[in-house]
């Protein structure tokens, strides 16, 4: 046993988690027949090795052993620690009943021992609970209490987790600047040499998730690099690796590095240690790349995989349906997603698609309301991505309201934002809309230059739009709007009522559409439009 135990300790100190787990298992088996069971310190390392190699069932057994062994040895607070980590992990997996039972055992011991650090740890599930029901101020107060407890007991692991949760509470409450500062402090605390790898991984992944949730792309990129280096430095790390790579895939997608995004997502999908949620997240990112490349069948399959794994496939799936010409299904999907999302940041993720899809369905008033809501959220949270999204949505609405001069101002702001953020696909989409606004103002040369710039970017990305013909640009914004409505099957008179135009004006628009497309009828124009992707806003 002595040789295996010494080797296990060396492997653990060297962060060779698979080796440590296997060696501790050997030492544990030998100890059962020779020198006795593992001591509490080694049992704790054995359990952490199991957790870090994504062996939850084995970790639960070992933590329960640690709890019982600690109580038998009179080490109550060590037992409370084992019970806490067992309950906390079960809590994160959604096993509420078992989680509450173990947390209650930990709490009972902690309350008998006065001001102990375990009482600070027991605040963490309560903070999560408050955040889940959007009681952000209450969550922040509990996080501050946990931070104070960590300070009294000099426990950097509790401090790092509590700082991360406090930063999340501030962000959810609209104080992004203060929240990011607290997240930065959490990351710095987690990177200290005295912080354990399990806590470090928890904090790294949670901070990166917070940054992405509030669209703080620059900070997400910065901390993603740190998380990536940490994961890459530990070849035998099983847990956290998948979450890290899903985050990185999303950032690569945003930056136009689509092959890199697919590579990260594929590593998650093929890794034996990835859990259900990580695989679902990877499927969604893969679907997004496929949708943007026009690989619709593959995208549909990946969105279905994301949904099966518990990740909502919206807004991507609704945008896929829109690209396929199935506007009604797109509207239904995006409406459901928005109706079941309460938090402002969650809605902000959906609202750009809501504007685009409902405009395509000629529900201009609803699209305008969605754009207003997005602007309000951008005003509250004030991150560059949200400001660019809101400006682009405003530009879309102004174009549909036949106010191209005002649209130019909004779209120019969006374009500048995407360029500053290094988001080439979004930049190209802004240029396409800007070209429509220029054309409506009679600036054909300016429109051509914007389209050429957009096409160059889209072609470099391999986006589906780069392979589409340019016919959609020969229609004015109003003609395109009339064509989208005509494609739904309603009459010219109904179109006139919907757009608050005279019937004669709509008749003229339809005649112009037929002439420009070189087709003999509304039905032929609709078929041509679907075939050549002219119905996309």
C-alpha cells in the first residue's frame, strides 16, 4: 500500500488526475486488507481526483465515506465539509432531494460549532437559489456575508466562489461595471497558488459564463484564454474541459473563426468525459456554424441534438426556418422562446432575431416593440455588443418604416460597433442593411460599395449569403416588404391595409416587382423569391 499511496500523492501534486485516481484506488484496495483504510486527507484527495476526472458516482461514494470516517474520528467539521461538497454537487446536477439532505447534515454540524467557515460555504446554495428567482439584491447580500466569512477564516476558495456569485448578482441587477470588477477579483483569487483545482475550475467556468451572458465579449476573450491554458495544461482533466471548450466555440463563432469553433465543439462531442449539457451546448454551436454556412440539414440535426440535451435551440432554429422560407414556423418558435424568458439578459439574446423574423412576417409593430425593448436593455446593461445589436435592430425598423435617412445613422453606429468588437459576420449584415438604406436614398454607388464590402467578408467566412445572387438588392426596401407579404398569400388590398398604403400604390409596387424579377405573376414572384432567398430581411 505504501508505494501506491506515495505514488498517488505524487500524481495528485503533479495534477495527473487519472493517475492519481487509479493509484488511490489501488492503495485503497490494498489498505482494506493490509494497513487499514485511507486517512481523511488521502480520502479527500481521492474524492477530488474522482471529481476532476468526471467520476461523480465514485466521488459521491468517497465523500460519504469521508463524512462517516470524520464523524467516527471526532472530526465534525471535516464531516460537515464532506457533506457540503456532496450536497453542493448534487444540487448542481438538479438532484434536489439528496442535495438538501446532505446540506442539512452539514448545516446541523456547522450550527453546533459557532462561527466556522463551513457556515460560509452553506450560504452558496442559498445564493444560487436567490439568483434563480431573480432576487439579485438578496443574493448579493448573502454573497457579501460569505465573503466576510472567508476573510475571517482566511479561506480563498470560499472567497473566490462568493465573489463570482456576487458579481453575477450585480450584473443581473444592472450594475455591469461593478459586477465585472467583482468577477475580476474572483478570477484573481482563484488563480492564487493556495486555491484548489476543483474550486478554480468552478470559478473559471462560472465567470466566463457570466461575461458571455452580459455580452462582455472582450472580458470573455481575456478569461477564456486563461481558462483554455489551465485546461490545456492538464491533459488528464475530465471535468470543466467540455464547458471551457463550448465557451471558446461561441467566442470563435462571434469572431468569424468558424473552423476553430467547429473544432472546439467537436472535441466536446467526441470526449468520453463530456456531460449531457456540454454535448448539447457543443451541438448548438455546431448548428450555428452550419446554419450560417447554409448547411441546413446538418444544422437541423444539431439543433435537435441540442434540444434533446436540454439546451433551447432558439433563436438559431427560428433563424434557420426563416432562411428556409418557413416564416410561420420561425415566428412560432421565436415567440415561444421570448414568452418563456423573463430575465432581461435572456431576452436580449432573443430580441435581435425577434426583430428580423417578425419583420419578415410583416408584423412591423411587434418588431418595433421588440427593438424598443432591446434598446432599453442595452441602455441598462451598456455593453458594446448590446449597443450594436440595439442599433442594428433600430436600423431595421427604420428601414421598414420607410425612413432610410434615420436608418443610416443607426446602422452606421452598429457597423462601427461590430468593427470595434471584431465580429465580421455581424459587420457584413450591417453593411447589407446600410446598402438598402443608401439605395432608398438614391445613392446607388454608396449602396454598391457597401454590398461589395459585405460580400467580400461573407465570402471569406464561407457564409451562405456569399453564394446567393444579388437579385434581392434590386428591390427597394418597400418592394421587398410587399413581396414578403405577397408570399404569405394575402391580396393586394390586404397588403395595403397592413402597410397603411393605398391599393393603387401596392398595385404599382407589385408591377415593379414583376418587372424587376422578370416573372409574369405574383405566384411566380413568390416562387422566385424563395428560390433566390429574396424574403430574408
